[in-house]
C-alpha cells in the first residue's frame, strides 16, 4: 500500500449508470415477465437446508413487514426463539418509507441514535446502539465492514439490528449491539425493477435492480444507482453519488453454490457541520447540566457556515466477495467467504468552531478539518453449520474460524487559515471587526454567513500521518439445544486474538513514533428459552463484548485508542490498556400472532461496562471506569389485517456514568451522550383499494446530551412522514413520500463540543417504478 496517498479520484458517471439501466430496462420489456415470486435457490429437502442457504432474512412474503429468521447461520434459531432483541428492517419497509441510505432506514428502530464527529469520521455513519458507540460495528453479510462511510442501500435487501453486547457473533466491539446489511444477490428467475425519483431540493435518483437466469442453476443480478440532491433547509449542501453492484451465482438449487459479488460506490458531496453551540463568554455563567449549551443558528435555520470554494467531501468504497457453500449431507453445510474491500475518504470540512466564545459575540470561526484516509480489509471466514442429534437432543449449531487483516493510512491537508496581522494564538478569536475580508473570510457572521465568500487561503497536501495495521484470528461456536418442545438453551462462545501496530511518519516518510498492542479475549452469550406455546417464547439471557485498544484503527472517535498515541488534547497515552468489557442481562418475550403475520416483542435489559478507559492523570489512562444503561423495549411488526401493516417500536433507556476516574469524577451520575431516555417510531400502511396504498409515520427522540459532562444538548423532536402509492398497471406504479411533513427544525446528531447537525427540512419524493 502506498504511503503517500493521492487525492481520492471521484468521478460522476451518472449518465453512464442511467444509460446502462435504461438499456437493460428497455431491452427486457419486450420479452421478460415480472416474477411475482422468486424461485427458491435450493429446494427445502431437509431440515437444515432452509436455514443453511438463507441469504436474506426470511419473511412471510415479499411485501410483509414481519421477518421470521435472521440471515446469518450464527443465529441458530428463528427470531421468536432467539433470546435477544433483534430487529430486521425488510425490503418493503425500506421501500415504503422512502429510505435512501442506512441512516434513513435506522430511524425506524428506537434505541438507535447517530453521533457527530470532528476527526476521522465527521460526516460518516456513527450509530449509537443502546447508548454505546457502534461506528465500527457495521457488517455486510456477516463480515465486518471497516472504514468511515456514508452507506447507501440501493444494493441492500434488508438491515438487521442486534441489540446488546454482540462480540460473540461478530468479534471485537459491539458493546451496545451491531448492524448487519444483507446485500442483494443473484437468484433463480428473471426480474427487472427500475425506479426514477424526482423530488424537492433538486433531487434526481435512478436505481435499477435486474436479475437474469442464465441456465437452470446460474443467474446474474445488477444493481445501479445515480443520485443527486440538495438538502431541504440547508443552503449549499449537496450530494452527488453513483454506484454499481453486480452479483453472479452458480449452482443454485444444487448441493454446491457459488456467489461472486462486487460493490462500488463513489460520492462527491458538499458537507455540512451544522449549527454551532453557544458557549458562555468569559465572566458569564458557566454552562451546566441544568443550563446546557444548545445550537444557535443566529435566527435563521438555513444558515450555512461553510465555504463553497473550499469545502468538499469525496469517498469511494469497493468490496469484492467470493463465497462457496456446499451441503455435505442433508444435515451439514460448509461455507467459505473471502472478501477484500477498500474505503477511502478525502475532505476539507468547515467546522463552526465555538471554542473562544465567538458565537455569543455574533461571529463564527470557520475552522478547517481535513483528512485523506484509506482503509483496506481482507477477511476469510469458514463456517460449518447444520442440525445434529446428540444423546437424542436436537442441536442447531454453527462453528467457524476467521482471519482478518486490516490496514488504515491517514494524512491531511495544510489549510492556511491565518488571520494576519493577528498573532497565531488569536486566530480563532473572531471579533465583529474581523468578519469577512479582515480575517481572510475565516471569520463570518453568525446571523448572516455567506458561503460564497472569496476565501483565497492556501491549500496543500500534508503527507505526514499514521499507518495502522491489525490482524484478527478467531474461533467461534454457537448452538441451540432443544431439551424439549418447551425448553431451549442458546449458547455461543468466541475466542479472538487481535494484534495491532501503528507508526507515525513525517512528510518525508520518516517514521517518528511507533507502537503495538496485542489483546486476547473470550466473549459469549447464554440464554434459556421457555415456549408456553409454539408461537411464543419467554427468555432470559446474558451476553458479553470486548473492545480492545485500536478497535476502529483510528478512524473516527476511538474510545479505547492504542497506548502510546496522543489523545485529542495532545497528551501521550502511556498505559498498556486492556480491552473494555461489557455485559448484558436481558429478559423478554416474543410472540408471533395472527397465523404468524404479526410479531410482538418486549424486553428489559441492563448493560454494564465495568472497565471503561478513564484518564487518571495528564498522560495516564486506566481501565477503571464504569457506565450503565438499563431500559425497556417494545416492538410490533407485521400485518394487523390483510390490508394493514405496522412497523413500530419504543425504547426507554436510563443511562449513567458511574465512575469516570479521578479526572472525570465531576461527571459521575450524568447521563451518557447520544442516549435519549425515550424514543419511539411508528410506521404503518393501509391498502385502501387493490391499486391504492397510503401510509404514514411518526418518529420521536427525547432530549440528547452531546457530552458526558451534559453541558451540550439538542432538544427532543417529533417528525411526521406520509406516503401514497398507486399501481398504474401490472408493470408501473407511482409512490409519493413526504418526509418531515411539518417542516420541523430539529437536530439528529449532537457532538460533544462545537456543533450539532441539523436534519433536513420537509422533503417530497415522487418515484415512478417499472417492473418487467
């Protein structure tokens, strides 16, 4: 891997993508008939085949909101018999809600929030699950999806959210849970689905999902994306993306099946760091938990504090996967998955800095945050799974081994933001006299910023940076033991050896420092399930997770960084740190009602982190901190009637920092950041006539603190959405989505200091969908 990273190349061939899609659509319309139901990839000839060959979560039918089983073989029982909270967002919910990316989709799952950042991942996906940072805990078809990304879902079949510590399933991290994206794969049968979306704020989006069966056992699938849009209520912000995801499958319906998949996404966006917090000026009352700082937009929520001539964010993701699966007999299947992926980002982002009290003086410092980074990952997983009987008891099991090599390189830009003739120490202290030209347009007005200011500072590449490498060696086993029709025992155990090293280098490629760390840890899960009826269960479970130093390879906010690296304040971390460990206690119940069309779940949980990393003096950290989140979750998914569907949930989370260490003790008793006490979502649709379906949703998130000090906060909000879909014919339908129906001004990401991210205003999307 080259040390000196070039400017990330990003093109915008949306015309090519659209042309390919329209050519396929037009060429297919004359002779291909839309397949209402996909043919099975493998006939269910034995007890194991259905679970063994599952590619996506198993739903009642293509339009159902209810899903019966997760996609991974590591989940060795149907969802109703799995002793933990799991939410599956199926394709129909993604379509009906008008979700365009992963964050859009996850708003339907209470207990998940998104956090903002300023370093390695300021604009990428940073989900929090049950109050714990999960930015490194996203998976693609069960394989960790490393790197800072803003994930699109044009090639995603469904999204699976597992709540509670989940290291036994996926490895390191996952203190609050994990997210698994299930990709669209080739299948038997022919189908073509093309969608054209036009919307407010210059939205233009084209997607294609085309599947073609070559032979009795082989098929190919192609997904395309072209997307352009601005953001409602956010002047100057825009998105420009395109992607392609081909998939080939061989041996479908036979004992040996092969999948070849590739995913490519490029983006070229104008980023938005949102609205600065107000920070008290010297001599005024300090911000407190009872009087926290909140975003201050200067009286106009459309204000944009960036610079059109300077700011950009480009990204590129490439993922190639080779998977082969073989049925050894009617009860055992072996599968090997090999994947190589890269994720690159390149940005200069204006952060509306509030650190000097500028906002209260009516001005904003346009601080430039920059990064050029590349993350490269190679993973091989080998799994054996199936059903076996031992001493007369049925065991649905999965076992396997994993090797993963990850490497991240990051550097930055030099951005001249000097406000000469002032001294360097005062460059961020904007006064009204410095707004505009006197500061080189690095200071702007809080109430009337001009993103078209003629900023003319110098920009050059800074090749000094950091290389970080990591290797994972893992062994795991899972089992659901059926003691009787009423009693099940679910078990899982995973051993990880995680070694990582880093080195920093200057612009001349000379190493300036280096270090390494090796962690070994065992994580597990154990649950007992009682089934008072075939369609219901009551369970109690226990699960653990481990987050070793260097978990995210320095991308984003690293809660447990490598020893020897500087923290965000420049202090050297000298201690040899251990993995942070988290444990979860949970009891719950699940019921599939109305002939398994409607699923109801409820659970009570308590998640504890007992050895969180805390600072004990200026340069020393120890594993001595404690945090806790406990709460209640409810959900209802599926059909209330043949025409009425619902996807709803509620989460209550009571969070607390119990022990923040000697330097963090002032925050003991405070709520954890990005952890709302209450959150709820309700999405429902009703088929008024065979051709007309209407729907709507409401999404509520309570007040959220940006920091554990509880001194920055964004207010609670309720967002309302609506949709209507009409079938013009068998092959054509229209769908209208209006998101944020009341044009509510709200913030969906809170950073610990400086700023909060403002969500989009009212957005209307009209889609024309063709099916052949």
